[in-house]
C-alpha cells in the first residue's frame, strides 16, 4: 500500500459492515507482513465487508484481509492501495486500474514510457497517455491532443469489468473502437495515423486503428502488438498466452471472427495452420495433409 506502508494507521474509521458494531476512536488498522486487517473496539476483525477512511472505502475479505488489485464479491474494483476505484482518483486526477503498479521504465532518448519491452515501440508515443492513466505523470504533461485521448480512455475504463477473462476484454476493446470509428477511404492525412483521429474524430486509417486498439488493450491489462505487411497494419492481442490477429479497421465482421481462431501445427511438416471461425478442416498448405480443427472434432 502506498500510504499504509509509511506508517500503521490508527484512525477514526467509519465501518459500513452490516455485521460489525459501530466503530469508535479505538478502532484501527493492523499490519501483518504485507497485508492489512481492521479491528473494531471489541477486538473483532472486520470480515466480508467495507470500512471507510478519509473518504475512501476498503474491502475486507472473508479472512479479514484487505483486498487489493481485484474485484470484490459485490462487484467493485479495488486498486493497489486497497481503496475502491471511483471514477477518478481524488488526489491524482486519473482513473485507477489494477495495473497501476506494474513495472515500467522511461526511455530518455525517445522520451516515452516502456511498459512491455517486446511490444512497446520507440516511434509510438501513446504510452505517454498510458503513463497518465496509471498515475505516473500528471495529465497536464500531455499534449492537447493526448489530453483529449486520455479523457476518452478514462471514459472507457470507468465501469470496465476487470474481472472479465482475456477473450472478453479483447472483444470489448474491439467493439468499442469499431462502434465509434470508420475507415477513412479519402485522401491520406497524417492525423489518420493517430489515436486522436480514431477516438475523437471517429475516422482514420489502419495505423490509427491499430494504435487505438493497442492503447485500450494495454489499459485493461492485455498484451498487444502491431502486425504489418508493408501496406497494412493490424494487431495481435494475446489471449491466454496465444497471439490472436485482430483488425479494427475492418468493420464488416465481429470480434469473434478474429478471437475465435484455432492454431494447429501440422504433425507431418510442422506448418502453422490457422483455422478460422466455424472452419472444420482444411489441407495443410505445407504438405497438403488434411487436418481437422480440434474445436469441432
């Protein structure tokens, strides 16, 4: 906990536990190793309920341990310091997520923050927005455009179900982008390649769509990278450790079309075969051996 590690709190707390008696000035926090418990004046620990301190709410689990970086049984997100995640943090002014305490480094040469060494790229400055979302830098340090992008990211994160599985998270990001933006078939402008154009203007080209998807995917804790062939760019989002190609600039399909694929390595030649959604079998391009999709057999 950011504040509680500095000192053991002995404070006047207001409990919202339905099972606990009203608290007095003798109630307080106790630290055990890296966890915290709350004891009332009778000596009983708060269990399976909320307590409040300084306008913030903290959830005590079934063992009386303060919950951190998780979703409570009644459906509320609590952050790394244990406090309930409201829409914006009172002191920092940013939306809080379970990923605020993930490691990162600052690259002074490129002047960007790096959260994932394998998927963050020097030419992409969108990690500055992610740094503001995670409370590393104040929003005021962002450019005017990035402040607008930050605001849209915060709207997306507010009320987001962080307890969802990675498949559903990836699908929610896809749906958010494809419902708000369409591909610009007109003349190219540099703004078409920016997240700002996708999230604010509602249009852009493939680079802008790929950057927007990666930013939102990273914001909800997904690993995501760019894929390109020289003429087009899209994303690979990792779902349960497997990279799934996904393209938000193509709005004529749905997330399941991309996320529902199955990968099978040919047992004869080793070729990597990708079965599309509802595809039951096909011949391996490497050796023409007929392969079945294990999802249907």
